[in-house]
């Protein structure tokens, strides 16, 4: 089995089922009415986002990100909206977990990330999100994130690195990971998946601690600032160890 064939078999192993009958969409459908009642007339839209929309999901991590777009006129701070959604999830027994821009919930064994965002007046897709780690508000465009990743032609490489991150239990925000991988592979051929994944691991080991990654929707959001120097070093050190392995079975499995 070639390196490409092996990695594709691992991607298949971690594949997140998709479509109307998938566990993720069924779970989202079950909780949607409760979110709609909570948001009331302030709800603009409710749609799959993140790794599910990008087709880079990893089973066992998050099955779907559900983006809750709220109208610009919704009262209260974005932090207050985030806290209210957390309370709603707790009241319904969804076992909520506070995460950086989302609230993780579990619905009958399916993991969903709820991302509340309040739209900005005059900007169709731009939203204000609450950034838990820095207790701050950030402006970004979730739709642009999805579009950029889908059009990057690096979906398999991103998913492979997400699996690697999951195996080694590394703290590395997915948006930061997406754009680091895309940046690392800029100008490279798309034909050899194994060579590209190895190149990304080399890039993480050699340059992760010094590479600046910004949000393509808002350059004021420096995604690489979301990890401490110690967290970056931990990721870089693991990448060096993995890249030095002689067999793919010892890198991802």
C-alpha cells in the first residue's frame, strides 16, 4: 500500500457521515426548534458550518458546527448571548462545554458545536463572535472561512493533520490549523497526498512557533496568537517526532 493509499484509508476510517439521514444532521434537526424559540425574531439563519461545511470533519471530535446567525438588532452583548445559549443548552440536558467561540453539546452521542454570531449592520456575512479565551469580541466572516477552505484543494491534507492532532491530543484551534496547512502548501503540487502531509509536518516542526497566521476575513484577528509559546512548542515538538517516523502507521492511525 502506498503512502497516499494508506492516508486515504485513514481518512475513510475517520469520515463523518453526511446528508439528511446522517446522525449529525438528525441531531441538529432535533435541537433546531429549541434554538429557534430561544432566538425568536432575532434569528437570521441556522446552518451547518465549520468542518462539516468544509468537508474536513473528523469522527470522534465534532460531528457538526451549527452556526447561529443573529440579527444585528439583537440586544445585549455578544458575551451575554453566548452565556444565554450556554444556559439554554444546560436546561435541555445537552451537556454543554464552553469552548473558544462555540458551545460544545452532545445529543444522543453526537457532538455538535453551537456558534452564536451577531451580524454587523450593512455587512451581509460579517458577524461578531465571542472569543472565550481572551474574553473579547471578534469580527469575522464564517462563510468566507468555509469558501476559502473548500476552494483550497487541500481538504485531505487538512483532515489528515486534524486526525494527527486528535491522536496526540494537541490543543490547536481548527481555524488556525486550516490556514496553517493552506499556507504551508502554497505553490505545491496537489497530486501527492503523502508528500504534502509530510511537508506540513516538517513545516510545523520547523516554523510553527514563528509563523504568523491571520484570519482571511479580518487581518486584525491573528489566529496564531491564540496559542501560548508553550502550546506552540508542544505541537512543533510532536510534529518533529512524527516526521522522523519511518512508517505512516506510526504517524496517523
